[in-house]
C-alpha cells in the first residue's frame, strides 16, 4: 500500500468513527494564494504550532474534494511535496507553474485548490496498540492570475451589478461579475420596506453570476435599493462595500 493509499484509509477511518472537529497544529500563513503568472512562482509559509512533529503532504487540485497527489492534473509543482515538520518550526512551500502559457485562459483568473495534509506521529506509549489517528487536511483557494488583466482586483467588487427578481421559488438577488477576477462575497444586507434582510453569498466567477435567495421577502426590492456587502480581498481581509439594485 503506497503513502497516498494509507492517507485515504486514515481519512476514511476518521470519518467513520469520529464526528468531532480535529485540530490542525500546522498553521498556514494565509487563507488564499494568488499566483501571479508574471512571477512564475510563489511561496507559502507553514508553521507547526503543536508540541509534536508532523508529517505533511501538499498538492494542488482542480476542484476535486477527493483528490490525492496521485490523481491530480493541476499544472503546478510544490516543493517539498512531502516533509516532516518539527514542533515549533516553520517550512516554506515553493509553488511553481508547470503548464504551458496558453493552457489556461489569459483573459480571466482560473481557480485551483491547495491541499495541506497533516498526519501526527503515533504516540510512543501506543507503539504496540491499535489506535485511531486523525489526519487533518486544509484546503485553500489558489487563484491563477494571468498577466495584464484589465482593472484592479481590489476595485473589482465595486463593479458588481445587482438585480432583484421574483419567480416560482421566491425573491432572489442576482449579482453579475463583469470583471476577470473571482470575487468572494461573505455577506449581503439590504432593506426593503420595513424588512431588513441579511444573506450569505459565495464566490462569483469572472464574467459569471451568483443567485442569492431572499426568503424573508415576498416582493423584489425596487431599483435603487441600497445594498451593503462584504468581500474577501487578496490578503484574506474583509472589505466593506456599498451598491444598489439596478433596473431590469
């Protein structure tokens, strides 16, 4: 059985026998990675804040939640891909693009996922016993950003176009992203009549749409209705914005 197969067995065992939340000791220095094509590579720092060493494996996938280092085809290389981290030590991951320059769209960002799998050592006192260990996998968004994209990514949220409508499933807000950047929206708030509505959203793809259900409303808000929303920027920080519902 190879290393990745053993990892999968550990993960399956954890899912079958334990329903709590495992605590990662290896902390990632960021909540997302923006990979600039003009740079050709980037780095990400890890820190083992636990009291024991850990075995760490890292890889990048194209969105498959069940990916392993053996079945991913993402055009990136991570060095080192597999390493031991001592307690209290740091490790930098070097991420390099290995694809052809024309293998990804040049007019918009592409989304990938960075995986960091942490496997703790077997306790010494349990050397002769069967124990259940928990491998902790963290997944971060990796945005591949081509060179010379139009606009400023920090100003992209201000370009969003908001429209409201009513259909057989109720009132919904549609947000259109006319920019080449992914925009992550964490919260949307508006007031229609006497009703204050707050809803969660998600990530809007470049030149794409996101539909947000407004289940507390019975009628679509009028054009010009003020909207307050929060997004996550390149650095993982929350930014507050304002907008208004456009006419149909």
